[in-house]
C-alpha cells in the first residue's frame, strides 16, 4: 500500500531471511545450471523456483492463486520479481522443465548445505511418507512417480504418491529426497534412495566413520543388508516382530537384561526405563548385531491398555446380548458379531467365547484365557534392533534409533506449516517437481531452526529470556510466526528497508545473520 508521504509499505514476513539463505546456497544459479532458459525470457526458471520456495515459507498458496501472494508480500522488493508475472502458466512451465533435473538440483543444494553450514553426515534418518490425491489420474507420464492406489500407515487404501527424505541428525535437515509411485513398497524404495545418497555424497570430503542410516522395520531385507554392505554404510533398524523373533524374545530371562543410560526427556527420576541384552543374528550371509530391548514404560502401557480393552469388550458384549432380538436371530450371527468386537479390541487369542441359549435367546459369554495372556505379557515392551555396526556402544546405538522422531517431525512440518497438500495438479510430472520444491523449502525450514538454536549461546541472559518468553523452544514454525508481520518500507525511488522490527524480531534477524 502507498501512503501520501510517498512511502511504499509491504508485508515482508520471513522473505528477506529466506531469500538470503537461498542466495547463500546459490539456489537460483543451481536451477539455472540444469534448467537454462532462452535469453529473451524475463525471468529464469531459477527465479521462479526461488519464488515458489519463498511462498512455502511465508504463506503457502496453490499455483492458481499464487499471484495473490505476490501482490500482498514484498516479492518485487525482495526477490526482484513482478507478481503479475507469477501466473499459473509460467509456474507450470518451470515445473515441467525442473522435473527432468530433480536429482541434480536437489543433490547440488544438499551438498552446498553440508559444505557451507558444516553439517555432519555421521547419522542419517530415512523414511517414507505419503501424499493422498483425488481423481482418476489416467494417462500419466512414464519416468515420473505415478499416482497409484497404495496402503497407508492407517491401513487404508488411497490414491497416493510416496515421498522419502534423508534427514541428518545434525539439525534435523532434510538434505535430499525423492518421490515414488503410490504403490511402491518401503523395502524396495531403499535401493534408489541409497543411489541418491551416493550422488549426494559424491565430491564431498570424506567423513569418518561412514554414515549410520537409521530407519524403521521396513528397512530390513536381505537385499537391503547387502546394499549397505556393498556401499560400506552402517545401518540400524528394528527387526520385524515375526513369529521366530517373538519366540526368541519370550525366551529371554528378564534378569539377563542390563540397564541403559538413555533417559527420555519426560523422565523425572534416575531409574532406568530401558534394559538391553546383546546377541547376534545371521542375515544375508552377515553376522548382525542384535540388541534386544525391554522398555519398562512400554510394558506398563501395553498391560494397562490390554486391561482397558478387556473392560470395553465386556461392556460391548453386554450391550450385544441386550440388543433387539430380530437383529441377531441365530447363535452363529451373535458369535460372528462377538468375534468382530474381540478382534477390534486386539484380544484375539486371549479370550474364550461361548454362545448359549438363555430364555429363548442366544447369549454370548467371554472368559479370559489367563495362560495366553501371560504368554502375550512376556512380549510386552520387548523388541529388537539390528545393526551391522559393531563399534558403537549399546547406549549410542539405541540413542540413534530413538532419534528417528527427527524425520517424523519433519514429515509433520512438511504436511503442516509448509502445506504440501492440497496439490491442484493433473500432471504427475508437475507433481514430482512441486514435491521437490517443497522439499527444498523443508531444508530451509530446518536451516532456520538450526541457525537460531546454535546462536542462542551467543546471546546475553536478558536476550535469551526475551526469546524464551516469546517463542519458548525455537521451532521453525514459531520462528516464522514471529517474523510473519515484518514490513518493508521504501520511498518511491529509494532502497527497501525493514521497518522497525520488534526486539524479538531483531534478535531473530541477528541470529539468522540478516542485517
């Protein structure tokens, strides 16, 4: 908006900070290196990608209404791009071109992040998440991730694209990632992901020891164990809780477990809550380290949950017996409904079901199978971690596994503050490119968080107290929220400046190395 004094004021939000980080990483140059444009074009593909990334970190907008953001925010003043040029056709053309060079661009930016911010690759976390879509998506382009029906963690079947990220333990940075077909199995996704990790590390100074890759149980397969061994990489993941492992876990005597030093943040006392016992397991011709674990908290929670489910089941069976007779005419119908309730409560195999006539009406009865419950209770809180690393202590290995929440938190940021959905695109080529752009935004999101946290030690006690009062724990969302109402101001022909930031904003700008 313009005032009579001839000043032009625009909302800047975090735009100046994000633009400065993008310049430090050479984002525009990296995109333009692989995606050149004809000399007559007004803006390069790199500049358009810069605008798309900045949008995700200020006010995420669908491509169809992208120019609304450009008019409201100081895009022209900060990025040097006229908002009227950011129409959906121009954005779509950039997505089309970028889609052919996603790995090159993402890996180059990831390498520059590692080199320019001194990021350690000693521990990396890998996992997949899914993005759901509506519509048929017929006639998709080959060579790009396909929108396919696949199973979600909630065990529902939806049309989706899967996306994986490599997240560093140092700063929880999403260094690089890629998209996969919606029906891609998690174990089969690891080989192309490792190939991308190889490309990311190529040309970097060798870090010792080799990265430790941490993932969930779907990371484990014979092919994946061989893939890690061939690359000289270490890994750590849980063993799937199949029948042979359950028998092995149940046979372990609790007295043989030793306490671990690891303490969860919520723990208020010094008593150990995790116990471990080490053995070995042979897989894919390798002797792997097996860390059998007992979580006392998980054991207590599992047993309490089982009792709650039993109480709820008793009430459901009572209501079922008291229902209208015409809805359950026979004993077989009643037994079928009772079995369904037992399964839904997770008590199959732990309950004896009987059906008998009572006053001319079938009645269901349930009885606890105490022997089966005792056998199930032996597994409560017990699981196994496998690793090909034989140098780390049990505590170090377990602590690395417990940091898997870092990538889970980044997936929440991706789907929350960065609003990866909804995606209003009909072309899977453009979907892959947009997902990659939002992944770049996720990397910058983590960098902002890391820079602020690392800079807290340089503040005075008074400054730290002020920052704590305003944002508490410095998360990316809280930092960006504090910067969201920053304004830029300029005279009609003068330079653009940030207009009177509040004290907490001044601190954040200083920590983020922005003048």
